[in-house]
C-alpha cells in the first residue's frame, strides 16, 4: 500500500470531510472488539510508539495504520486498509479542492 502523507488541511469544507484521526481509529477498534477493545487499542498504540494523547499530530495516524497493517489479526489489517483509504481519499480531495480554489 502507498505511504500515507499528511494532508495540508484538517477539513475540506467543499466536501464536508474531516481528516481521519486516531480518535476515528479507536472508534473503529471499539466497534469491532467491543468490550475487549481497550487491550487491543493499548497494544496497537504501544507497537506504533504512540501514547494516544497526540491525536492531532498529522503523523500519528499513518504510524498506527502501518502498525495495524503488520498485525497478525486479519480484522485489524482490514481496519487499517479502511483507514488508509479514508486518509488517501481525504488527501486527494483536499489537493483537488486546493487546485480548484486557485484556478
């Protein structure tokens, strides 16, 4: 999968999109693992070298997604793919919006 590069904006108003964050990743893990989500989330954060408190950091989500992609759990890998798609879609739409606004 291509490398995720941090987008230039937090929100693309024209498309009603917000950049995916660690909070979105955590929410996905909680929906999947329900009551067992906390230890799964803690393991993912630790493996990615994150604390969970730097959710606004534009490099945190790509680090977490990379960790999730290397998981032995197929469901976590699928979740990583979903987050990567959202992140890439946001990036491309933000870039397209920037081009349109400068035209």
